[in-house]
C-alpha cells in the first residue's frame, strides 16, 4: 500500500516509492499536485510551479491551499480551506470538479483557477488526492466583458432616451458581467472640477458625489477616474487593495472598497467629457482582452448617447419649426391667433385618454399644431374680412386643407401630419370636406 508521510519537520518526504519520474507528472496538461490525506504536497509538476510563480521547495510538504495565496471565492470573499477541491474530495469521498478560486501568487499576482480533485485509492483505502488545475484568468475576464458587450448593444438598440440607455448599460454591466459597480460620470467645468453621476448600478454605498473630482490639484482627482477624464485615455488599476495598503495617503472610499477598476473615457465628441467606470470585487479583473471589449462597449455607449442627444436636438428644432409655421399661419388669420396651439394641447389630452402610445400622442399634438398651415396660400383679405363669406370665398377657404397637406407631404416625418391637415374638416356623417369621408374612413 502506498503511504504519504513526512520524515521530519523540514518537509522531506520519506518513502522512495512516492517519487514520480519527472517526465510523468510534467507530461500532465495543466498544473498538477499529489497530496496526502492531510493535503500536504508530495509532488508537483513544473507547469504548476510556472503558473503559480513558485519553486518546488516553497510548496512540497506544505498543505494546500498555501496561506500566502489568499484564496478567494468567485465573489471575492475568502475561500475557507475546507472548500478547496482537494478538501471537498476528501470530505465527501468523491472526486470533485470545476472548483473556481482566485489566488494571489508571489510572482504573477492574482490568478483565477479551475481545479479538479481525484481521490487516490489503494483497495478500499484512500491514500491521497491528485489535484489538477487550469488557469482561466484570461477566459474569465474575456467572457464577462463579452457578455457585457452583447447585451449592452441590445440596450443601445431598444432604449428610448439617454437616461434609459445609461442606466440600462450600467445594469447590464453589473448583472451580465458580474461586476460590483458601474457608473457614468461627466466632468463639470466649475472651480472644483466636480463630477456629476448620470447613471449607475450595483454597490453604490461609497459612491459619494462630493468625493469625485477630475482636478489634478486635489487627491480625489489623481486616481484613474480623474486621469481618464483629463487625458481621454483608458485607466486600469487591477490591485486597489494592494495600493491602499501600501500607500501613506488616506485612500478615498472608492479605492479601498473594491479590488480592481477601469475608467474608460467616452468619445471625444461628447461634451461635457464623460467616463464610464467599472469596479470589480476581483483583483486583476481587467486584463488585455477585457479592456479591449469594455472599451468597445464604452464607444458604443458614447455613440448611443450622442444619437439620443442629436434626436433631442432634432425634436427641439422640429418643435421650433412647427411653431414658426403656426405663427406664420396666424399672421395671415389674426382672428384665430393661438388656435392651433390650443387645439394641439386639447388633441394630445384626448389622445392620451384614448390610450394612444406616447409617439402617437406626440404625432397628434404636432399635427394639430400645424393643421391650418394651408391658410398661408389663402388671400389675407378673405381670411381677415369681417362678416359672412360668400360661396366663392368659402370655397377658396376650404382649399386650405388640401393645400396644407401638399405642404406637409414634402417633409419626411414619422407622423402623418399631411393626412391630419387634409382631413381635419372631415365629419363622421360625411358632411365635411375636402373628400366627404364618413364613419371609419
């Protein structure tokens, strides 16, 4: 029967039968440990030593996981020794697979590993456990960032406002990417160069607006967020805990709560300048592939915000244009000054009560706002003459519906304003003009 036992307190292994030919273990893909039932390392392959940045002397004879590794769960909380893959296998009497943990390695910093443990059985007796693991640091961060990118693009397409887009993107980053906090801030050009938060999601307990600045003259502005906002370059800090513990300066709350962060400036064309900031419980959460994907996502977000702002500007411009048209019409017909605006307000209220969508209500309001635009083509002498119109004059006035439709058809608008102008004198009983429509027509 194979046995695992120490010959002395220096961790020198005794029975020569435990010695494995170097080529045997080194042929195993990934990191590989052989441990006794006390989880003390009997042997280890070269790939494990390389992945973890340690020497054989630093691990042989010691129990897994090493205290120096500061093992953590996926959520960043400490991983108790009994939750290590090898410990689970020994405790349950069954092989254990795909146990994810993070380790702070001496030479390579934080790494994420997927570990499997296989019991070593001699007859009916468990003599030890074999532990294998693969480094999933890059795959893990890339997968999270890729999930964010795909779902954030869906938010980009479906959002109906800038605020909805920003909050939706932050929600996606936290939920799909499993990051701790995401928020978008814009830099103000006031004396303190403060930062205003436009949207956020996640753990916001320490996200205090008065502590945020992008000024190079105050400590709060010297971190990744301030630098990103000033320079327009992506800033990454993958070990906030280390930085906080080794700094003599008091650390702002945001830099001591999370393990890593990235600050990504949005497009230069966006004003005021904006930065998307993402915090993670995981150290080393933002490596090369993750940075590239999240930067692409931030670029899409900036494009979306600019699109919504352009749409708002177009809405304002359209409102102004329609208001000018309405006023021009009223200069020809002073007796009905303010009539179109009042009809627009009343029509929108009726449309809302009928349960029309916001877009349809807006179309009704705008159509009513210019429904008499055809009066521009009617002689002012007829429009402003007091008294009853004769049949010919009335026939000329009735032409304003069709004339207004002709004018509005030349504009490519998302609402049927031309039809509204053309049909606003039709009646349910068919007595209206110009087409004499009736009923559902």
